[in-house]
């Protein structure tokens, strides 16, 4: 591995981002048909709309084996007879059944094409049962590489969890594995040995004892993306509380390994603090119907919807380290704050194509700063996000390639956060900025979105044409450079290293007095009444400056 620990952790929580951060992946331009089948809205996907899943499985820890079925309910948008369902090798697609009839299935790698025989009439709600089994891909270094983690706790008891962002949920269960179509709700039934507990998304509605096993039935009543669905199996202790939030009473449930109960009760006091800050900045928590859970997992953590996983060792910072090197990163538990921030950005507002994953990660990385802003003051939040700039690589654009399941650069975390911090400066009014973030979570409530939708929304709400701004920060690796020269009372200035039309105003100190200037690609001048001794660019803007 190359680079430092801090560079590695700046690119957390995504398998492809992790590999990019280590220099193990070059930009992939040789995409295969499998990439297109996985990453595009194929004709065999677009004709039907997900309405409900019932995932009903048995997990066998001893043999690292999963078996069961997924009942997929859907609405017919236009008449067709071929349905694409995704399930990744080495899992085995056993059969598909509709209305008691076993159907023909054509297998093409990880995509499976079911030939339906019954009429698919527009607006009908139909269902198909997909049976499967196998030894799912084992996650070697979760959550970055994805799959199932088959671990043991310190008492030798099974400690198992799923993580599949980027790789896709079809690594362990059959589904329509594309971000654009979120299922409207689902039931998750997981059978495990009776001495263990399974925790999944939503609310626990029933526990069935079946011989020496138990089946835990969980129900999700909100739209959910595929990678947000999870299983967590272990020797869990549970404690709970009720948070008096903007949407009323919110049930908070915590599932931790039994011997970590007392540590968790202390560390998880940050959950209500998180909710207080994020409901202030982003509006009410988006999943009151499904509650909020924090669940201990055998890896660092992930933003599984209403079932956020936690493995940060009951300590502040990122595994005890400060990503910003300012001291402020040790004022909060990184995993509690960051992964919970994804409930608003990733789970409430979800990208349609993974190429637009910056929408998830940039806003959530910035949420860390806003948490500090709320609890410790504006200066603390600013110092933190500015401190994270040392993690930025500017290796490739934040937006990936569309329709092939390709993520953009890992810079979507901290370059993205600093881009948004810069946008906050352009707005010049923190209350307006807060209202925009809250309105964003209302306008796109429980929706999948594109980059263009987010750009258009922010341009409209700020009354600023942000097209060149986003072209600069999202679609290039170039950081704008403010070139300037001083000749007695005259300041000359311009933008360089920027895209066409980039004309961002910026605040500077001239002779220690704050002043806004509006540079363009062409030289502009400002004449003062007295000699100019020094010019300093406001550090809140993510730009560079050069005196010539």
C-alpha cells in the first residue's frame, strides 16, 4: 500500500474508492457487457417498477451459507415478458415462480432473465418468487470490498454482517440491483441459530422460535435502496430510548455485543446530539416510521437505512484519529456522525446512478462540519472542513462514468465537502443556506435524483448560476487559481486554471480589510485610495492564489 493512513481513511466506506485511494485501480475505460447490465436501466428493467420485497432467508453460520427466496412485487409500466433480476456468483439462482408456475430463466453472468408466461397488463401489481442459495462472497476487508463478514466475537460466538455499497446487494440476495428504482417497502425475515439475534432494517414485528433456530421478521415502511438493506447477526444486547424530535417521538434502538453494553451506553449519547444538529440543518429525520438503530458490526461502519452499522471501537475520531488534524475531529465519534448523516444524503436523497455518488458523500462529509458548527460554533466547523483538504488527491473528477456502475473519485468526500463550504460563502447568509439544505430534503424526499437535478435546485434556490461552479469542482480536477499583482494602489486579478465561464466572486482581505471582488478569466483592476501592502484570500474558499 502507498500513501499515509490519513489518505486511506479519507476515502472510506466504498470498495472502489478504497482501491483507488491505494493506487490499485486505474480509471477503467474498458467496461464490459456485465458492467452495462449491472449499471444501466436495461429494457428488461425499465418496464416494471418495484413495489415490495419479502426477503425470506436462512443464514447458516457454520457453513457460511445463505438460502431462501425473495418475493418481488412490481407494477407493470408497459407490457413485456422478460424480467432482469440480479444475483452475483457464487450465489446460485435456483428457480423463478409466478402464480405457481416455474419459469424459464436465461443466465448471463450476474444478470438473470426470467421469461414470464402470464399477461403483464399495464398498472397490474404482480409478483415473482426467486429462490436461491450459496456461499456468498466473503468480505475480506469490509466494508470496502463488500460481501458477508463471517467473524467471531471475543467469546467465540458468531458475529456476521453484510456490506455491499458499490458492489451491489445482489452479492448476497436477488434483486433489481440498480439505484434508480427503490422498493417502496419490504419485509426481511432471517432465520438464525436460536442463541443469536438478527438485526435488519425497519422495525422488529415478530420473532418465531423454530426448533433450535429463530426467525426475526423486520418490516420497512419507507422506500429503501438495495445496498441499504442489511443483516447483522450476533450475541446482541439491546437498549433503547425515545428522542423528542421535529417529527414527534422517534424510537432509538441500539444493538451491541453483550460485553460492550456499558461502553455503548456512554458512547451512544452522541446519537441524540447528532439528531439535534442534523434536524436543525437538514430537517426532520426521514424515517420516523422505521425508527433509528445503531448496530454494532464486525467492520468500521455503513449507512444502512434505519440500521446504521457501527465498528469504531467506542472512541471519538476515526478509529481514534482526527481526519482534519485540527483537534476538532476528536470531539465526535466519526462513525456515529458520518454514517447517520447518510440518512439524509444517500437514504432520503439517493443517486439514480452510482456515478453521482458525490451527492451522498459530499453532503455527508460536510455534515461532519455542520455537526461541529451546531455544537461547538461556526469557527470549529470551518476549521475542521478546511483541515480535511490535506486528504484531497485531485486524481480524477468527482463524477464517474454513467450506466456502467462506476463511481467517481474518492475526493467526493473532502473535496466535495469543501466545494459545499465554498458555496456557503457565496450565499453569504447562513440562515438561507440552512433553509436550502432543509428544502432540499423536502423536495427530494424519499427520491432518487441526478446531479443535474441537484445543480438546478441549488442554482434556483441560491439565485446564482452555478453551472460553471459545478463544472469546475465536479467535472475537472483543476482547482481555481486567483492570480494577482500589486502596483502601488492598483490590484490586478483574474481566475486561471478554470473552466470556461468560471466567474466566482471571492472575499479577500486588502490591507487587513474584507472586500469582495469578482474575478473573471480576463484581467480586472481595483484601485484603492492608499498603497496596497498585502492581499489575503479568505481561506473558507477552496481555491489557490498566486502573486505574480
